C-alpha cells in the first residue's frame, strides 16, 4: 500500500516552543521553518510557500495576491500568530477558498495590562523622571516638578470597545475613573452596561476625554482616524495611548500635536513602520513614550498563541473545525 503523501507546512519564523512541539509531532506533515527570530526575506518566503499546503505566519508577513499566486493551488490553510489580520489579503484568500486561523481572546489580558502600564507610564512621566535621576536633574523636592495627570475622577475614552477595550476599562475602573466613553461601528449596550460606558461620536470622545486609548481594529474606516482634526479637538491636558495598529494614527499630525503642546503626552506600543527608525521625530520628544509592540509579550501568552496557531493550522489541514477560525 502506497504511504499517504505528507502535507507541506511552512512556518515563517521561530515560534514559541509549545506551538513548535505540536507541529513537530504531526506525523502527517512535513514542516519547514525559517529558523530565525528576524523577519524572513521575501525571496525565502516565496521559496518556502511554493507548493505548501499550510502556512503559519506572523503579523509582519504580508500575504498578498502575489504570494498567494506563488503558493499555488495546494495552499489550503493560513494560520496567523496574531489577532490582527490586516496583513492578509482576505478578499484574495476567500476567493481561493483558503481557511484562516487566528489567535483572539488568548492575548486580551496581556494586552490590556500593557495598555494600562503604558497609560500610567506616560501620564505620570516615568521615563522622564528616571532620566532625571540618571543625569543629575534631581536636585531637591519641588512642588510642581515632574507633575503629571492622575486617573481619579477622570474621563477615559476608548476607541473600540471590543474584547481588549473592555478588558482595559475593567482594569482602569478601580483607579477611580468617573466616566467611560467609547466609539465604534455601532453601540454595544450589553458590553457597555457593566462599565456604564457611553457611546458617543469620535469628535465628542476626543473633546471630552482626559485619557484616550485606541483599541480598535485597523480597517479602511479607522486608517488615519486619529489625525490633525482629532488632536485639535482634544484637551491640552489629555493623554493619548495607542495599542492597536500604527496606521490608525497619522504620526505627522501626532508629532505636531505633541511638539506644539496641543495635547499633553502620548504612549504608543504600535507605530508605522515597525520598527520605527531611530531618527524618527517622535523619538525626540520627551512627552512621547514608544514601546516595540510588546502588548502580548508575556511568556505564557506567547506560548498560548503559538499553540493555538499550530492547532488552527493542523485542524484546517485535516478538514476539522479550527479552535479559532476567521469566518470569511
């Protein structure tokens, strides 16, 4: 009897060990991995994906029409190690009947924790304060030196009250936040009830919030949503946080708003591009805190994401229900 042909799987990066172990143990798959922590060069990606039945990729891998054409008719499943899918050409993928797995829910808590950490770090000017200790700027106790903004009795606006937006609000509530505002495609009365959050227009959220957290998906409607007009509506004392995707923000407009004192401060875990060039104007500002996209970066979360991505891929290849399938 002729042995069953192994399904070819290509993995675009080293992934955390739990997911890799699940793939390595799959007897019906021949798995090839780009064995590096750095992004795969496009030529290597094209070579690896050609003829593959399954692709496990990261949010930094652009899966466009050209790559799908190179992959060919064998490609049945794409599993991404992310909750965001803006790096995938979904229309083309749907046209070809390819199934897509992703990793929602499992990174919600870690990302919400990071968002709150970034907000507190930014509004209380912690990087500036640490630098003053190191460079000798700390001379004595001064009443207004290094003052920032507190959460007690404040209004927090959340762009996108999805799983992560709700988790952020739950964590901020015990700080004494007085009022939550949110905006999105439509009101979410059931989700908002617990937080007593009010659904408002984007312009009202910008004008009335003391702290704004961007937690929405990147879509054509949200691309460049936070622009000059948005920042001009904000309070001069307001703090702006983005943990969603860099392209939701017009970074030139954000730079002008921060440099001119139009808004008080900003904290970003996501930028355009990533990584942000070390000579980027935003990095010259004391009132801008930038992190290297570490929202989900806990050992437990990344391993859980890795295992879910592997299980999505294997289930899809075997024609079984995926643990987390994106419905196209």
